């Protein structure tokens, strides 16, 4: 089982932490642009996943009646009978509405991912097409992260929004109004999942205080000399 790294908001420092841990020998799986945070990396593999359906209008069967335009609740079919791929969800209301059987479906790219060697470890960077959820892809890629972690001889870390079945979980927080609420949810989730849990407080925007009995790691700004010690402490906690 891997280690979940969660945060309730963007800009928490979670991706920076994942990048630092990857470079120290761990495997990081994330839907954030981790390559921007890596000092150097080499792309070992790149894969595209064609797993979503998109409507197409077969021009020589279509006798324009515009029933498909009316049927599409996503506004994905224009008045000149083109399907806007980014809006189409493959539902397939247009096909049911078409009296001429002029709608077909084609497979389109849902996501792509890259496996990178980064320092002593690995990073897996997922990019999901707009409108699609990242979680199912991250779940599917856990198998890839597990294989890399066996090669690296180190645990894998998965970005996520829930603790799931992880053996350990880290919640990364920065200053915001709902910290305590998210922290209580996290403590409850981790308790139910039987996961060992800890909290990282990102001090980049100033001090934060939270009430918790969990271990707390304070993340200084990256340029602070104490940053390296902070990453080492988190790495030790994961390996403990
Ligand atoms: S499949 Fe659904 S979303 Fe796509 S064009 Fe047809 S009605 Fe619209
Ligand atoms: S419903 Fe079928 S026949 Fe009518 S405009 Fe759309 S694709 Fe053409």
C-alpha cells in the first residue's frame, strides 16, 4: 500500500514536497505538474489513454434536421453540425435523437502520463483532459507506481483527495479559513482507514496553528536552510 498525500486546496506545497521526496528515492504519483518542481529528470515512458467516447456526425447520412443540436444538453453540437470535442461527454442523447443513424462514436484521449526518473527516485505525472476526473486515473496508475516502487525499493506516494486504503497519510495545509474542519475530516478518515497520519503545515504565507494530536511537520519556504531538514524529517516518518 502507498502513502496518500492530500491537501484541501491548491498552492499548498504538496507537489513541491512530492518532488523533493521523489528526488530522494521515493516514487511520486500526481496529477499536478511535478516536472516543474524537479531539479532534473529524464522521461522514461510517455503513454496516452484513449478511453472516452466522443460523438461524430457522419456527413453522408445526415439530412439536417437539427434534432441532435436540440438533444445535446452540453451545447456540444453547433448549428453548422460540428461536434465540439471538448464539450461532448459521449452521453449519447444525440444518437437517440437522430432519425438517420448519422451519429457515430469514436474513442478519444482521456489522459496521458509520463514516467520520469528524477534524482534517486521516480515521478509519474498524469494530465487529464478538461472536464474529466483525475481520481479514477490516479487509482489506475497505482499499479504503475507500485511496480516502480519495487524497482526503487522505496514506498510510493499518491496525490489524492481521500486517504483511501493507504498505510500512511499526510495532510498538507496552508493558511485558509477551513483548516480545522478539513483537519477533523482527515483525522476521522485516517482513523477509519487504520492509516498512520501526520500533518504538514506550509509556513510560506506565515505561521499557522492547528489543534491536533497527530505529528506535525512545519514546512519552511524552499529557500530557507531548514527546508532540507524538513524534507528529511518527513522522509524518515514515511520510512519508519
Ligand atoms: S454524445 Fe451527448 S454530449 Fe456528446 S454531442 Fe451527443 S448529446 Fe452532446
Ligand atoms: S439529428 Fe441526425 S440527421 Fe438530424 S442533423 Fe443531427 S446528425 Fe443530421
